[in-house]
């Protein structure tokens, strides 16, 4: 049964259709693996009864020749997506005990395609973090560890629970959200593939909001083909989301040719940051060589406003968070800490319900939106954001894609950067620009650090050009041939 957890999504789908195993056996194997991996803290809640009921229905459909595209495939859902009848907390004390009466559009589409819900994965509280250490329910542990060491590492964030679950074979694939790199960065740190689609490609309806102009749902899986399969059934227009793009969804699988001939790959000189580890720079150079060998052309490009991306992001995102999180007041749902009057109830509830990082960002956001500071900070950040998008627009006139490292380092120890918010925020230095410009991006595992930890390479594409992003990522994946497994799997065996 454990062999079933080693399958990818596409391979498992083929096996189910060939009747090599049943959906019930496939899901039981994953539920058993989850039980044995509690020390990773990747899941906040599991849904075994629901999963097996969905699996039995999948087996009925498979036997009747009525199989849907994702029939019987076990998935994990980041606990930021509302799931009807299943607790959704955003990893925050203030939402502890909240059970949504409705389903998010993305998850509803996955269930309609036949996928099975294994449970909800841990994350940084309200998706605010790059390490998955700000969760009210405890840190997620990366299944990777340094060679000859017992140090526990972060899985990246905020979708760290989803990334760890995929890497540790506790699901075949998972959903994540990416506001400043929260799919791509944990994918890189956990040695898997993570895809952030174009802003508006996947509906945000039913996803707990962090920063509404930046948040975007996307898949995490163990291969580019698996991510393409998941995105096929996550994407699409939704009238309930005003920012959802009314565009047809192409067949992403047709892009997976492994061929990069004719593609022009831009290498932004501004991404060569001082202090970047040599291993990451060497891997970046290797990535260029791999794509050249696959037929691509490599060109140096300039994104001059990149250096302002992080400061702009950490004004825009907290400002939007301050507004979005104002709804958590203890009146309608979630935690309530009574006070002597309404104002004191608000204050006590929010003080007790929000963790330190969330409070920090709310305060920053409220400050930059306040009278006298709005023009000096928020308005200026929005102008910088426009310039960053214009830089990308200009570059994409001469290249098809941009190649860069995904993260400035491999996974680091839990608590290692906790007391230095600036160092923590720098983890998003390569990923944030794509969010500010609303562009699609993907992280592909491409090598190991000297300590034996995974490193990822990132490809960024034009708006709604996910097919080209997937095409180049598939070529990069084939060239890298990343087959290393987390030490956790070896120990578990």
C-alpha cells in the first residue's frame, strides 16, 4: 500500500483507470501515511470518513466508465480555502472552531472533477509569513533535513503545510495561495513544483483574504505535469469574484513537450543580489545551460525597479491586510473575548485572536493608510508597483520568459530568523515582483545545496501565458532530473 503514495497525480490517475488499484486503496494508503507523520504538523484537520466516502463514489464511477478527470485522486487543501462542513481557520486562533456553510470555487471545481479531500493543511497565520512558523497551531516541519544533522527546518511559507505534505507523500497534490511567493518559495524549500497562475486565473471566492490585489490560488505537486493537471481544474471565470478573468482555459497538458526551441529566456541583471550563496548562483547558471541545450536563447534583461519591489510589497500587502482583517471583530463568527463595552470587546478579541506577525502587519497597514501618511507611503508604493509592471511589459517585448532563483537560500532552521522580520521578508525577494505585476510563475526543483537541501529555479511569464511557462518548466524539469527524496521518507521506511 505504501507504494501507492509514491505515485504522482498523473501516474495515479492512469493506474486507477487501468484498475491496478482502487481509489479506496489509494486514499487509505495516504490516510495511513498522514497518521504516521503527525510530527511534521502538516495537517490541521483530516477528513478520513469523507475521503473514503468520496473514494467509494470514485470507484463506482470508475467501474461504470463514468470517471471524471481527477477521479479518486487524494488532495490536501490549504486551510485558507473554505470547505463546506469542514473547519477553516486560516491557522488563526480568531477563527478557531469556524465551519464554513459554503465551498470555495476552487475546491468546488476540484470535487466536481472527482478529486478526494484528505484534509486541511497548516499555514502561516492568515498566510502572513515565509516560514510556516506563525501558525497558531504550531510550526510545520520540513521533511528535508541537512546531511548528518537532526536540525528541524522550515518548509517555507505560507503554503508550507501543503508543500510539506506533498514532499512527504501525504497527498498526491495540494492547493496553495501565493501573495508574495507563498506557493513558489515553499515548493523550492521542499523540493517540489509550485505554480502561481496569473492574477485572476483562479477564483478567489471562498478563500480567506490577505491582500486582495495580490492573492492567487495555485497548485503544488511533485511534477510539472501534475501541476498542469491540477491547474486545469482550478482555473476558470467565476462571476462571484469581480477580479476573476473572463478568459477561456487552454489545455495545459499540450504544452508539456519538453521542447524549449525558439523560446527566449531573459536573465534579469538586478536579480544578481550581493550575498546570494554561490550554490544558488551556480544552479541559476546551470539552469541557463539546460534551457540553451533544450533550444532556448538566453538574453540578459533589465528590470530597474526590482530593487523597490520588497518595500512596495510590504506597504501594499499590509495595507490591504489591515482592511481585510477588520471584519474579525468577535461579533459574527470565530473567537469572542467579552469586554465591558463594544470597543473593549473588539480590542480584547483581536489582541487575543491574532498572533504577533498578523498584529505587526495590521499595524503597518493601518499606519500607511492613515491621514498624513497615505500619500507618502501607500500612494507612492502603488506608483512603484505600476513601474514594476511596466518593466515586465517592456522586457516581455524581447523575451518570452524570465529565469531566476526561486529563493535566496535553502531551508533554514525553525526559529532561526524569527526575531528578525527584515531577514524573514527577504525570503520573498525573487518572488514578490511577479505578484506585484500579476504574472504567472513556477518553481521547479533543480538541485541540492552543499547540505543536501533542495534548491529551486523560477520561471516567470507573460499574463495568462501559463502554457509557455509550463512548456519551459517541463524542459527544465527533464534536464534537472531531480530525483532526490527527503530524508524523512527514508527514516519512515
